[in-house]
C-alpha cells in the first residue's frame, strides 16, 4: 500500500513539474472545427512547412461551439495563437477591444487597402473593416441559397427549372403542392428553416429584415429596431410556413436535429436554405437530385441576400517581424482561390473568381453562378460587439413565435427590451 | 388472498419491476452501441431502427482516424490516473488530520474546504488559468493535472471514514513508539482500503471526461483529452454521429474496467464509512 | 518506523499532536489555497469590476449586482436551477433508497443485477448528453417507445413545458445508481439483529422499516441530501450540449448563464456577481442541512 502511494505521488509530482511547453519556434494557427475545410488547411500547412522548415506552422483546431470562448479566454490571458481564423459575425467582439492586429495590405503584395479591395468582389472585405482598417483576410465567402429537390418537384407535377420559387410567398404557394401529410403528422415538409442555432436564426432574420428595408439595429448600432415594421414583417415570414401555409413542422428541424441540412438528403424536406458548403456535404450523388436557386426575395428586383465568411486574423501581441511572417503565411493560405473552391466547395470572394480557368464546369454543374450571384447581392450581418447577446435574444423571440405562435410584435418587443438592456451596459 | 399468496405476488411484481428498471437503465447503452454500428444515414432514419441492417464495424477504425484519438485516450487516461493518485494521497492525509487531531481553527478549515465545492468551475476558470500560467504550466500535463489533484469531496469522504476508526488503535501504536508518519502509513491507510477504493473510482470517473478545463489550458493537439477530440468531430453544421457513437463506446471501456476492478471494494467501502458524526 | 527527531521530544504530547494534525492537512490546504481559494477570492473581487476579458478591469462598485438583479434572464436562470436541483434531488432521495432496498433482498443473479443498475455511473458526461439527445429526437427512441403505448409524439427538447423535465429525467437516471450505492452500503451496515428483534416483537415489514431502518439510516440520508443538491446545482454540460439553454431559456441553468455571460457576452464582472449569488445560496442551503445532520446524526 505504502509503495503504491509513494509511486502515485511521485507520479503526480513528476507530471506537475514537467514544464514541457516548448516555445514554438514557428507560427501557431488556430481554427474552428469544420471538417470540410480543416483538411485543406492541413494540406496548406504541410506545404508551407516543406518550404519553410525553420519556421514551421503548428496548426490546431477546436470544436466550433467552444472555440470562441477559448479564443476569448486566450486573448484575455495573452496566450492566443499567432494567427487564428475568425468568423465574421464575431469579429467586432475583438476589433472593438484592440485584440487584433491591423492587416497591412503592403505586406500582402498590394499597394494599399483600396488596391486590395479591387482584387476582391465588391463588398467582400467590408465585413472585416472597422474604422477604416482591415482586421482580417477572408478565406471563404459563404452565402445562403435555396436548395430544392428536383424529384419532389417533378412528382408534384412542377418543373424545377421554371416553377422554382423566387419570393417567400412563392415558397408558400409551391410548398402546398409538395407537403406530404399522414393524418395530422407531416411526413415530408415542403420547406424548413434550420432552428438549431442562434447564428443561423440571425442570418435568416437579418436577411429578411433588410429585404423589408429595415435592420435589427439602427445605423449607429446603438438601439434595437427589430421590432419595427420591417422586423415584424420579417418575423411573420419566418413563421408563416408553420402557422399560415402549414408546410413546415418545427418539431422536425429544431435543436434535436444536429445536422440542419441533413433533412434534404433524407428526403424529409423539399426545399431548404443552406450555404454553399452543403454541396460538398451532400456529395455528387445526392446533388444530382438537387437544384440550387438564388436566396428568396421579397422584391426580386432589389435583391438582398446574406453573406458570411471566415477570415484570418493576426495576434497583436507578437513582435512586428513575426507579424510580417504571419502575413506571408496568410498570402500562402489564400493564394489559390480555385483550389479553395475545389477542395472545400466554398467560393472564394476574389474579383476574378468566375473567370478562372476551369470554372466553367462548376458554373454549370455546381451552381457556382448562383452562389456568386448571392454573394454579390449579399450583405454581412450588423457589426456589433454584442452580437451573441443579440442573436440569443432574437433566437428566443423566434422560438416564441414559431413554437408557441406568440404574436411577432409582442415577441420582438421583448427581444428589443433585452437587446437594449444589453447595449446599455458598458 | 392469504398473506403468503400476497407476498408471493408482491415478490413477482418486484421482480418484474426490477427487470423493467434494468431495461430502462440500459436502454441508452443499447442505443449508443447500436448507433455506433449503423451507417451515417441509418442513424437518423425514421421510423427508428433498433438494429443496424448490417453492422458497420468499419465505423470504429474510421472514427479513430478522424483525430489523434490514440493520443487523446492516452492523455485522458494519464490525467485521470494522476488526478486519482493525487486525490488518494492528499485527501487521505488531510482527512486523517481533520478527523483524528485537534488543532486551532480545525472546524473552520473544514468548512472552508467544503465551501470550495460550491462554486462552479466556469467562474473561477480565468483566475485559475492565470495561476496555472504563472506557474508555467500552460500547455503541458502539469497544467492539466495539478489544479485537479486535490478535491474537497475526497477530503470530506476520507474524514468521515477515518473518524469511525477506533482511537484505541492509534493510541496503542503511539504507545509502542510509532511515529505519526508511521501510524498513517501502517495503521490508518491499510484500514481505509474500501474508502480509498471508492474514492479512486469516483475520482477517476469524474476526471476521465474533463472537457472545460482542458479546453482552456491546452491548445496543442497532442495534449488534448478525448472529450475535446469528440467535440471536434462536430463541424459547423455536420457531424458523423455513427462515428461519434463509436468513440463513445470505446470511451466507456476504461471507466468500465476501473469500475469492475473497484466495484466490490466500493460497496463494502461505503458500507463501513458509517457517515455518523 | 523511523526515529523521531530530537526536537520533538521537547514539546508536550498535546502540542506535538496539534502540529502533526496541522501538517497532515497542510499539503491539501496549500493546494486548495492556490487553485481554489485564490481564484474564488479573485472572482469575488471581479464581481465589483467591469471586465470584458480583453481590456483592463474597471471598478464599478455594486453595479454588477444591480445589473444582475435587474436582469430578467438571471432570475429565469435562477429559478430554472432551483427547479432542476430539487426536481432531480427529491426523486433521487426516494428512488435511490427504493433501489437500495430492492437490491438488498436476496434474489437470483443479484451480483449481475447490481452491475446492471450501477452501470450508468460508468458513462461519461458528454456521452450521456449526446446519446440522450439522440433519444429525445422527436423521431427517436423515447417517442417510439411511448408511441407503442399510445402516447402522441412530443418534441421533448423543443417544447417549453417538456424541455426541463426531460433534462431532469436524465439527471435522475444518472443519480439513482450513484446514491443507490451509498444507501445500499448504509443498509448493509445495519446489523440484522435489530430487524430480528423487531420481528420478534411483532412488527411487520413496513413497521420494521419505519422504526428500525430509517432512524439508523439517518446519517446516510442526510449525506445524500446534501451531496445530491450540490452536484445538481453545478450541472451544466447537459443543457449546453442538448438544448443550449432553450427553448426560450427554459433550460438555462445558472452555471450556463454564468458561462455565457462571461465567455460569450464578455461580461466577466456580471458573471462573477451572479456566481456569488449562487455561492451564497448553496452555502446557506448546505449550512441548513448540516445543522439538521448534526441534530439527526449523533449516535
């Protein structure tokens, strides 16, 4: 017994004294977990390491949901990686607190920021600019488009190429021919919104509110306007498929379904809004039955869609020389737009993306035109450091309306009360 | 009905409830096992399938290849064992001190120690991280193990247990000239084996699936524990659930082994703890 | 056995024992001071500051406490936690005892049955969360089983009325074997003679239970009461993984609120203030129970 405990305690002591944190001679890069693109990131790292054996990149990725919290904790204790991937919605939480280093376009090979902007699709960099400075370089631009099941359409006597919905009301009408009921249970939804995350809820609601001419926050970002006329109409659209058109059943696509787009390949929903990466997710076989069309609009003549992206940011606490090196790494990561698309199926927001050689086939079979079209009319979500609080409040409001059939205005009023309270805090 | 008949039926009812209870208890296990052998689309099929059409044994090697799971399991085992060892040693030392000795502020220390059980980890996360960083233990095993090496629960348990050991045993040893140290190692500990077994099992189980603390203190892939690896398998909106379940099944094995190992001691252990003041 | 140091002999036995006791406790105490007390004090200090994790903290007096008090989400979380704590613990107190009584009887295959019942203890937290999330899927196991006895399809985790009870069920499922073991041990330490004496006196099984078993089991019962409440209070992984606090905040337990406020909303000071409230509540609750234990447990 005694010997056992002595061995145990020396074990503990040795483990405790093992100061093994090797000081990284190289560059550390953190990313969030996203199986489609992590593998490509690893390839890029391997490539860099071959060319720069003295300055290897240590690449780590973390589960999506806690990634932001880990990053916050790390930045707060000055132990974050040299370079990290950040999703644009969460960028303001960092830029407003000076924990990101401004990007120097000169170090990326451009003359200045304006010059750099020209290399990208119009507005593609806007999501990453704060007070005139660029804080992150986008790796992908993702947009939401409408995916529909061609087989279901044809079965219902519709022509997927002609009869696809262009507006939200269209979806309701077309959906009534596609929904399948068995008694009172819906066995196949015609259309659905994902309900599993407040991030997706915000993307939908921002898009809808902007299409109606309003916004979730006022222009200065200081007051909640989601309960204004545009916001209420947006929420009505969000919930009308459940209550008015009855082509949607929230008991299917809610927190319990961890894969929001999974209903599509399973044939449980005929139309679904998801991002470009789903093309790779579904795989070429499933995609044969699917057609992608632009994000539905309120007014097809003034299209507004939703765009988001991941971008690379630089840690301001590392010395200048190292920051320059990180810029080199950024250049290396984003240099091949075509490869990004081929390996991850996420479009890259460079200006000449569609003209790159070999893109023609993708335009025809992989709906690239649709995605780029939506990116062009896309707007990033409202920039605010309170993004998570706001999206949680909006998500709760949406749940009240969709699941309990609460009045949209009342629900949004409550959300705005919560949001204004949050905005008022220091 | 005669009393005997009533008792017989009562007995049968109890047996029936027992079996039903076991069924309900084990249902999630069955589901987990079954899901781990299905294909990705079978898992979410409706109406649900209880059994896979064809057991997909390949899920297991596939799942393990998604991350450095060999390393993750090793880390989790190492952390759990080391923390278990630390607790066994330091909690029994402290429990003995609190149970059999009188010194000023003893009860106050005990209550203060108990109070450390009442604050959730999340709020002390950042200050604890700062302490660990100050000690240079970020991103290494020390940082994973040391902060967890002593827990008030173990101190509470050992104190209760040792309180019940007869004082005469200790007195006799002292009269024989045995040192205090000697008494601890030769008299107290050997009589505590059941409680130590219980503590070992519970500590191992609780630390086997540490998630939040490793998330914050470690960023090197080769230091991650298996819950971090598991969570990583979920992407921004896609997850191979059949593979996640395969990992979950594998993850149960070490705990199950420890449980079977300590099971008898555990039941006997708590039995003798008395828990009387 | 090693010789005592010369210095010791100079002190009286009392003093020596005093020092010995203190030294035994010292290593654990030092560890707790470094890794638990200091962070707790820091957290308390932070509750008076505004701190967003990245800029330096700014002193703000009682502002955080005021903000927490005025935050309806905090109040909702507090009550969700209270409901969860008692919702899980109270059934545990009784069902675990029932389980222990059951497994205390002689029946064929007892060791195997015991093993089967105690198995949930071996399952990892995060796996429990994932598997049960599967099972609560509206098209999943729970609804299928209930459907076979005629209950309609309920969306457990997405309906406000059923989400928290669904989580409570999982808490009980996991807690019963754990506390069952503790009760079982307690039952086994009651000498058979007591029950035999009662039977000789003409007591039936129920009376024997009330007048012999329960009083002798008191210390165990109160221990289970304290520990079950404290561990239910800290639960946060299940709501995190399964419902993200929803729907509409009905499963946002207080530790989850604290975690979100600190790390997602970057309001560390407010989160610290909320934790202090939680701590005070737990402390008061435990003190009350320990008082009862003292009164009921002295043999």
